[in-house]
C-alpha cells in the first residue's frame, strides 16, 4: 500500500505540472468552470457531482463549499484528471477494466479495491443498491439486474452493474467505463477512481441502513 509520503509526492508532482498550464484553456478542455478574481484563478471541478476548487497560481484542491481538507487520494485524482485529460468527448460505448491499457496487469488490484467491495456490499440486494445509487445522484441503467452511472468527472462516467445470484450462480458485479477513459486518466488512476466510486456508496449504504 502507498504510504502517506507517496501520496504527498504524487500531489506535489501533479500540482507542479499544472502550474505550467493556462487554467482558462484547461477549463475548456476538462469541461470545468473557470473563475478569475484579482491575481487568483480557479476551476470548479465536479467530482461525483460535488464541486471542488482548484486554485492557481499555487495549485491546491479544496472543497468549493464548506471547509475542511479533502482526502489526499481524492485531491490526486482531481489533479491527475486535469493533468491528463485530452478533452476527448464521450463515445457512449462501455468497456470493462480489462480493456484499458495494462488493465490485466492491474486487474487483481482493481478487483480487491472496487469490484469485490461492490459485490460484498450489494450483491445480495441489488434493489438496495439502486436506492443508494439514486440517493447519490446516480442515473439508473438498463444493464444486469441493477445498474447506475455516476459522472466522476465531466468526461469520466463510471457505471456499476449487479446481477442477482440464483441456485446455479452466485451474485456478480462489474464496473464499466466509457472507452475514452484512457484519454483522461492513467490505468492506476482508473482503478483508484473505481474504488472511490464504491466507497462512496458503501458509506451512504451504512447511513441508510441505520436510518431504516
């Protein structure tokens, strides 16, 4: 597992890259909103529907609403999206993780970080998955027995798909991406993003179960 120092280094490297970039041009490329006031510039980057502020010239990531620090992993994903996006529009064609570059190499990490937690949390109750997904702004899809798409970033949808088990087969799950996702994130970041999409749902599921 990466140490906290590794995360801090990754954040610093991405911030240094973005210091060389014109944020106004980047806003168009990344489909994010650009703002300017006095000597400061910033973008509002939607992360799973929640606004995040990326400030220049020092380049930092903060919540756009309220206070507090964002998790380092989230900050890194946001910065990496801005560093890597080519602006490629969505194709509307889904692929699974094994179809991204070197997806097979990272497959076991992807399964343990994202697919397995999704299956363990919701595999036996796809209807509950849909309830949680809707509560978090997911758009239901016509895939499997329950599915929903979340816009992780303006050009990066993430789709969860669940299948009910029966007497012959256990429950199954998968996570799909638009085939353009390698134009916006590295394979390692795609695995991290998939995990992030599931952990959000797990947190919301825990709260919903307590309130039922």
